[in-house]
C-alpha cells in the first residue's frame, strides 16, 4: 500500500460559511429538528430549484418513504423503479409492503429506459394491475429523459417520484433536477455534491402534500396540549444544526458543479484516446453535474477487468468503485420482476460489469487527480 494520503471517491468539502449557521444554532439553543436554519434551508432549496416548497429530512431514503405514503402506496401495490441505483431507491417500497418491479437503463444516458418502462406498463395494464408510482433515478449527476418517461407515465396516469439524490443542480431543459416529478428527492449524505453530514429533502409544488409530510416526519403528532396520535409517524426531521451546514453548503453548490465538471473534463481529455474506454455520455436534453466521473472499459479491447483496475489503484491508496450493482441482481430482490431495455439486452448488467467510478471529490487537488490519471495510464499500458 502506498504511503500517500488516501484519494477518496467523493468526500465532504466544506465551503467555510457553515460555521456561522452552526454557531447561530448553538447561540440560540435551537439544536432540535426545529429552528431558523431548518426553515431557511427549506426555503432556499425551493428557491434554488424553482419549486413550490421543500421539507428537510434525516435522509433521502426518508423522503422516498414519505413520498410513497403520500401517494397511497400500500401492501401488495406495484411500484416501478430504476434498477441501476443504490438500494435506498427501492427499500422504501418494501417498507410499505409493496412490490418493486425493476426497469432497465438505456445506453445513451444510463438512466431509465423508456422502452422498458412502456413494455412494463403494457404488461401490467393487460393484467389490470396499474402501478401506484414510478421511482425514476437520475444517475451520477444526470437527469433521465423525462419528456419520454413522463409521456408514458401520464398516459397511464401514474405519478413520478424523481430520485434526484445524485443530481442536485443538474438541469433537464429549463427545469432543475428534482422538479420533474410529482415529488423530488434530494440527498445530503456525506458523499453528495453538497452535504449536511446526513440528511435529505422532499420537494414538490403540492404544498398540502408537503404539509402532510411534515406531519408524518414529526411522529404524526396532532395539535393538542397532550401527545395525540392518529396516524403512524416517523422521526424523520433534519436537525437545526445540520440544516445550518446545508445552508453554508448551498452557497457553494454552483461552484462545486463547475469543479465537478472540470474534474470530468480533465479525465476525459487525458484518457479518452485509450482504445476500449468510454465515459458516461451527457445527453443534449440537459446539463449534468458530473457528481461522479464514471466510465466503462471493454475487457475484450483492454484485456483486463474493472476489478483489476480497482485493485491496481487501491495499491496506491486511490479509491475507485464499480457502478451500482443493479437491484434486479441483488439477493434481496431475487424474486422481483425485471424489464430489460429491448431485445433482452440487459444494459444495467453490462454497465455494472464494465463500469467504474473514479475519484471525483472537489477537494481533490490538481496534483492528486494527475497522479490518478498517471496510474491509470500505467495500468492500461
């Protein structure tokens, strides 16, 4: 193992303004999941996205869970969900006792395949089983193709939950990622483009639904002098201290997006000439944040595998990882129904077998990125 400091995939990067908001929380003694920072963080994110409102929560997973509750998802209901994603996109479906049906990616954006989605809808319509919701994930900083996907969902009158956990700041046309579905999901986990340590947000134009989300997120406590509860509730609200971190982070979001895109451009410039390498494409329908720089390597051309590359970089204390293992290949979902892209071509599986995520942290120095690139060139030689 190298003696160099570890170069991480995407570590937290503070902007410097977080401390003043945290200090204010301490000075006013608003430490709990209430206070000025929570209210302001919600308002500032909603303004940034151009949506009606937002609810600050303990995680993006909590936001997905509440969105499914608000959409009336119950036991044995069907929910369509992207397969190429982190398990948190689908676990809340199981929380509700519902049944996930997984949808493949398409090769042009790596996001949900409209072809596979349409086939799934037709099959379930023929069975008389309409899904209650479709969870569409925006992968690695890029929006899915919502014009095509939304047209299908609207035809069948099924709402979209837009999992924008990885794509805050990305655009689709003139709209911000997170505002394209009935509900949008944000994550502020430690590895995201901005962080609150742990945290998330539910965003929507439906303010009445967001009010109900706040109710459920605070243990569904009714307005009474005593503790009165009529619904099942959850402890899902974000603390005022962590919301302060989020407010400071939001101030540098656009700068972080620019830095992420510059990191991608450097990788692309230095490595694209190598035969058998292809970076995740950016579609013309929007602007990606390039949250993580990802690429696929063709083992038949390169003569080696993703796991070999990850092991080689690891010897020099460089963190890299495969792309998400598709959920339809996870033991947890071994019995789930899955719709491949078209012609039985399993794009998610191919991307998992050939894809790798490279160090993309905005606090990575130019010298550190150059070192990563040089080690990769040495590996491919």
